[in-house]
C-alpha cells in the first residue's frame, strides 16, 4: 500500500530510496551514526536458487550530500572524502574483521532481475553478521522463505528485514565505526496466496515473521506472528507504541459483498 513501517522515532535516521541504473529498487532506513541500516523493505521476486554473480560493492551518494542523480555508485579506488566516510560504512570497516561478514538485509537471492540483484550490493543494505550465523541459520531461513513464497504466494510479497542493537561496535583506527546487530528480524506480507496450500504452510500466510540472535551459538531462527515480532521490537528498539511493520497488519482486502457486484 505504499506505506513504510511506522513508529520508529529516532530523528537521525535517514530514508534511502535505493536507486540503481536510474530506477528505484527498494527502501532502506539508515542510521548514519551507527553506520548500518535499521531495516530494508523490498518486494520479493520469484527466483531460482542459482549461483550469485560477483557485483561490485557500492556506496550511497544521497548520504554524503554529493552531486548526482541519486544512483548508488561503485566505491572509488582513490581518496575518500571524510564527509563520505562519516555518513556511512566503507569497505575498510569490514576489511580486517575476522568474526564478521557483510550480511544483506535485502538479500540478492530474493531478487531475480540482474539489476535488482546488483542493487543489493550497497553497504547501506549491509550489517555485520557473525560468520557462522550468516552462512548457517540465517542463510537457511532466507532459502526457506524463498521456496515458500515461490510456491505459495500468488501475488506480490513484501518483506521488511532489520536489526536490533545493544551498543557493541566494530572499531577501526580507535573509533567506533559499525554497530553490531544483537538480533536479526524479518517479516513478509502476501495477501494473495494459495488457499489450498498444506495446513502447516497456510497458517504462515498472509504474514509471518522471524527473529534470531546474531551469535556464533544459540542462533536458531524462530518464526512467529508479525504482532509477536512487533511486541519484541517495542521492548528492544527505540520505537513508539504505534509500531506497525505492515499497513493494516497485512490484512487481505475484503471482497465485495454479492449485493454490490452488479453495480460495478
């Protein structure tokens, strides 16, 4: 319904229209102080589980107040202006970190068009994942959702994926650079789904959410209702009591009563 999640109250958060090749691809709410996204919101595209292609990592000129048309751009090879480095993560922040890898909130395997996939490779869509978590439970969860939405979502599926933080950071040059997520969370909404799906699948529509600890151990992904996720986030994020991830809680549009059909 063209409506972003509501209830996130921090004034320094920046909404990014993630543009690539002159087209908007998805939306990110970015914390330029912690230098990681709070969430990315995207439309799921049905895909095959094919091997990802190597795309260049990009940065976001919109945050650095540079001239341009709003498109994300590949990282320059030369000197980085301090204003650019102040506003967002840079490749050097991840280069000497052993425990963490770059984890996409809008993952490339949930996109099909090559340009949509390329657009997921911006550091404004990335958070530090504990390696064992990112390539283990979270990767398995993303694949499970890909298969579920491929097979049983008939219309559009909308996904919001985000993080909570507790103050731990990745440091570089004796400075706090990147907030480390405490939890990873995700929720999808698909109101047009297969009503004949098996019962254990059907109960996970029209909406379902999940949360997991970004840790080496004890990092199992727990699926839950979107309302249960929202209750968790109200206790663990700086949000207000009006927090709502999906417009009207992802309720299917009501069908017209029979008495009105002949008037259309």
